[in-house]
C-alpha cells in the first residue's frame, strides 16, 4: 500500500509591501532663495469623475453627486509648502510694483514656532502648519508679484484630479492605505488595510511614495487649503475645474480643505473627502500647496 501523502503546508500570506517605481515628470523649479527652490509638476489636461459613489466605504452625501470635470493643464507643487520655503518667501523684500496689486507687507517667518506644541512640528523640510487660508493666499500673492507667474491655491477640482492621478479608487494607491504609504492615524484601519504607526506629528515632505503623477503627501501629513468656498454638495458645481466661488460671500465664509492629516482616521484621507473651516483659522494640522495657472 502506498504511504499517505504528507498534509499540505499552509502558504503564508504575502506581506504588505510598498511598490516603488521610477518615472519622469515635466517640472518647473522656482528659485526662492539660495539653496531653496519650489518644484512644480505639470498636471496634464484631461477629464475625471469628481466625488465618491455611494458604494465607497465611509463616503458621505457632501461628496456627491459624482460628476464629470474637464480641466486644462496646470502646475502643482510636488509637496506641501515646507517651513524652509515659507521662510524664504516671508523674507522677500517688497519689489517695484508699478501700480500692481498691493504687496502683503508682513508674513510671519516661523508660524510653527508660535505654537506651544511646536517641538512636534518644527523642521525645515516639514510642512508649514499653523497657517490660515488668508496666510496661504498672501504667500501666493508674493509669489505672483515677485515672479510674474499666476500662482494661487488649487481649486478643489484641481486638487482631487491631481490626487487621483488617473485612479478611481478610495486612495491613489488603491482601495486602502497603510502608514508605510502616508502619515495619518495609522492605528486605525480602512477596508482590509493593516494597522500601522500613529506618529503623532508631521513628517518631512516627500518621504512617502509619490502618486503616478509624481506628487507626494496627497494623503495625510497636513490638510491643504483650496481656493473654493464651501458648498454642502456638488449640485451646481463647475465642470471646468475653476474654483467654486460665491461672489457675494462674506469675508469669513468657509473655505475648503483636502487630503487629511497626521492625526486623522484613514477614511478622512480619501481622495474624495472634504472638510471646511474659516479662512482665518490656524491649527497644527493645516498647511497648503500652491498651483500655477497658465497666464491666459
């Protein structure tokens, strides 16, 4: 009689791993100071479906209706603005304006240090935090006046289009996320994603893998201000990627924030997730990245 076959051995599950790849992206480098530059990446013209379907886990009605948006080409900062970049622009002297818009006279060089908990967030390559929407727009205004280029905050549609980089999943890296891929409250999970690390602070920009268009930190690290006023849903939203603004809005009307931050549940870091706050609000999780539009 033939001997019995040995019992099959269990096949270990494939461990969670990060896939890295090299790719080339069209970029423009804006020199801010000696040894300090701002890298802007080209976002191609195209169309996408903005928002989240009802089938997406933890999605909400303010992310709907899902609607098509067609955008022209634009440039977007590769990372959130760092503390070193912020300081460089804050120290710029007023140029000759020749009747142009007013130069923002003051920009606090180190807003992070103004916080009692600053030691958890200080670092030249950490994202600048404790900046309001108004502060971010003043930064853009300085860039615009000094360079002659059309710097501003991205619209909400531009931000989501760039974040997704051609994907339709909850995150640009797939249907779930890991703290090996982004800085968020990693002890919480989304979908079948693994538990990970909660760092309880910001991290240097660009240390996690980029999305397919070369952008870093689109999920987590800091919330990013967008140009738009807040609207409770997408009924009547523009379909061309421009900021959705209320012409008669009061000065403190709520503005948009995207991307989630270092202290958020992963569901709040989804590509479609959106929150709002007053334009003069500052916190240790609020930052921004800049957009540059065609001159016409």
